[in-house]
C-alpha cells in the first residue's frame, strides 16, 4: 500500500447542515425526488450538484416509492425518533373480542409512548373512523393533543376523515410499514398485557359489562400496576413525578 494512501485524510466538508436541510425538504414535500430537491437546494444558495445530493439522499433513506397506489393519508419517509416527553407520541390500535352470546365487539386502545399511560380504552359494537376521532377528541380535551400518532394501515386510519381530522388539529400521522406491527411495539405490548390480564379472564355477558370491566382494568393498569420500563413505577406515579407532584 502506498504511504499516501495510508496517511490520506478526507478533506470533505462537513455535510451535517446539508443533511438536515435535505431531510426537512423531503419531509415537507414527500413526493419530490432527489433531482427536484437538488433544484430547491440550489435556489436557497447551496453549492451542490446532483451526485452529492443523491449520495446523501440514498444514505438517509429518502427514496420515493414509484409504485402507483390509491390515494391515502400522507406518510412520513423516515421513522420518527423515540418519544422524549409526555404527550409527544401516542400509539393507537384496534382489538376485537366477543360476548357470551358470540357477538363481536371492538376496542380502541391508545397509549402514550413516553409514560406508557393508557389514554383511551373505548368499547363498541363497531369502531368506524368517526367514533375513533370522537374518542380522541375527548382524550385531547383531558390530556392535550399529541404531536404525532402512530397507527397501522387499517381503513379506519387511512381514510380521508381521519386524515382531515389529524390535519385540522396539527397532529402528524406515522403509519407503520404493512405487515410490521413491531414498528408500533409499545401499543402491541400493551395489547398483549390487556388481552392476557383482562379479556382472557372474563366472560362478558353484555356490552355494558365489558365496558365496565375494561375501564376497571384501565384504572388498575394506570394507577396500581408497576412497570419495569418505568423503574417499577405506575404510569400515574411516573407522570406525577415528572410534574413535580407528590402523591
């Protein structure tokens, strides 16, 4: 190996600011490719060529899907960072169970990613998008609006009604990749505990009884059940501790 190769040090300029700006442009314009993003950067005064932008574009995983698909709610290109404060991200999912007479019912589950607090456990015969948004509006009135909601690709969440509701309230929607529930792992973990500790232990005779027992379990989960991820505190104790309130 030549000495010049061994002792070579890269003289490439720092690209951190360029990467940040490129990702900001990609977030705000989800369907723009690297060539159009290059033109936007040049208009802002950046001295870059398309090859440099394409390299960063590939490294940051900003590629645009070219497969034609039906119109649906807008999606982010990159996975969001983990929640760093209460109310920053909520996870939402739908579960189903049945009454003693065999009739099916559905349950809306909502969990705060940071505090692990169960925000909503709503039981109903069906759970269309309008019922979901009404329950979320009640939760927002009590807890404040989250910055982002992570959901799967169910029709209740990809419909225009849910997308418009989130847009009007300034809430970003983070859709997980199809067939990858692990990307919404916090709500999936909660659903497993909920089914094991509540749904599988009861034989619901009516919808009202199911609603009552589900809400009792929610109180148990939030106020008395310790969580190892919260240093064996309950979600309520964790929230009150961050707020400086002594129980």
